[in-house]
């Protein structure tokens, strides 16, 4: 409500809606990253670097890694799938491409 002597102050309900909340998956990623701050791998601090280090350098299987991180296998699978999607290259459309051309 506008009062002549002060600016509009939205209710807390409106402010909460404007805040971008992290998804459950983002929260899990962040918590895993933070858990490595006191014990760094030497391979980087991002989730992807930690994940790749655990699997490719530390020799973890998916089962072992899920147990180490305290996650279910489906959740670990979702984290890995999400990580792999982020590695997908941006599309590059070739507008000169023609199918069925016999030249």
C-alpha cells in the first residue's frame, strides 16, 4: 500500500516469492562441494571436478560413491545425469546441410 510519506514495502509473502531458491539437486551438489572444502582432492572444488576425481582417479564405483556421500543410487544417478547434461555442447546449426543431394 502506498502512503505519501514512504515507499511501498511488499509483504514478506511477496519478497519470498521473488527470491530464487535452489532446487533439491542444486542443494545436494552444493552440500557435496562444501564437504570437500576441509579435505580438497587437489583436482578442483566444483561438483563436476569432485565427481570425476572420485570416479576416475579415486576408483569409486557408483555404489561406493553413493555410500560415501550418503545418497541413494537413484539420487547419485540423477546427479551424474545432470552433470553429463551440462557437458553437452551447445547446438550449432548447419543451414547449408541438405539431405538427399546427389551432386
